[in-house]
């Protein structure tokens, strides 16, 4: 079993390019699940023309104030670490956008005046394309918290597709809470970067984050051939394997802009992508031994 998260220190480095091409390449031989966890702006689906097989509405739990028995003791405000509930005069005000569904206010209310109720936050859609299952979650407009939907999506994939050995997760960009949630249970992290000073700076941040999670890391350098060799030098010093160097090729950008998979038409790209696929297969075989 291999749960592989593909992440990056910033957006625009090629996470989705690698995720979609790698997943479909692996799916030529084995069942694969590709999961788009960039729930605020998912775009892996632009490259996967599958058939929809399921759709689920996702909810998070928030408190609802019932005033009849409330004594206005203010305990709910005291125990909320996220300032999502406050006592204002003779009213208890709930701010759903700030609520982290920790249940503290509800469970500790002495008069049971804050029952938890579901609030829609987004939806998860499942698609099928040959050996590939594609799962996309998308936050509703106006929802501000990505982490609850990411967590529910991972749990759904774990339960529904436990028999599928290869799972590729396209994580949100950056190093904030959504990325931590996406990566914390992974078997292996692939960090995508580009060989520029900006790419190196963001790669350092991503590496530090994943090391805090004690996760094994591999690097894929996208647009190899531009910039300089500082990323390679950094990886050598930090003893981080460079799994592949995807070539900087205008044709790749053209294929991407049309929503086409690159490896099927660029042999140089496919050759490097196969190195990543081989590494993932070796991780899976090692886990079965």
C-alpha cells in the first residue's frame, strides 16, 4: 500500500501536472485512486475525463444556540479557543466560519443549550476512468475552512477504496494547515519545485514542514533546464533524493493548456515520469514484504 502526497511550497510549480500524469501512468497497469485535496480550487478534474459514479454532500457540525433554558453563564465563550462563540448582553452569538467543530461548548454547556447541528461545507465527487478512480472535493462558495473537508475526503477514500494499493493525493500548495492535514498520514511525500531562487526558497519551507511531520521526502524538479543548479546542490547537501527532472519544454505547456496528459506525447517527459512511478512501486513492494 502506498499513500503518496504530492505537495509544493507554493502554487504553480507543477503539482497537478505531476499528479494527473503520474496517476494515469500507474493506472495503465494497476488500480489507482487520484484525490484532489486542493479543495479551495481543485483542477485535477480538467485532465481526467472520467464518468461520474457518486456524489456526496459534506457537512461540518456547528453549535446552535437554544435560548429557552440558557442561563447566560458565559462558559461557552470561555472554553472556545477559536472565538467562534461569544456572550453579548443577553445573546449568545455563534460564528460558523470560525467554528472548528471541537464540541467543547456543546458538551460543557450546563443546560445543554448548544446542540451541534450539520452545516453544509462542500461536496465530494467520484469518477471512474479505466483503472483510475478520481475523487474531487470542492468547498462551497463562502466557506473558509479547508481542513474539515480535506479530513473527511481522506476518511472517505480510506473506507471506500481500501483495497486499492496506489493512492495519489494532490495537496494544496504552501505549508499551512490544509497541507499539514493532507500530508500527516502519508507514506511518502513528493515535493515539486522548479530550479529558480524562488523555487528553492519555497522548497526549503516545504522540506522543513515535512520533516516536522517525520515524513520521507523525494523531490521532482519541474521545468528542468531553466534557472540554475542550486536546487540540486541543496538536495545533495540535505540528502534528499531527486526522483526526476521534468524537462522545460514549450510543448508541455501547450498540452497542459489543452487539458491533455503530457507523458503520452512527450517521450522525454515520460522517461522521467517512469522514474517516479518506479520509486512508488518499490515503496509499495517494500511495504508488502
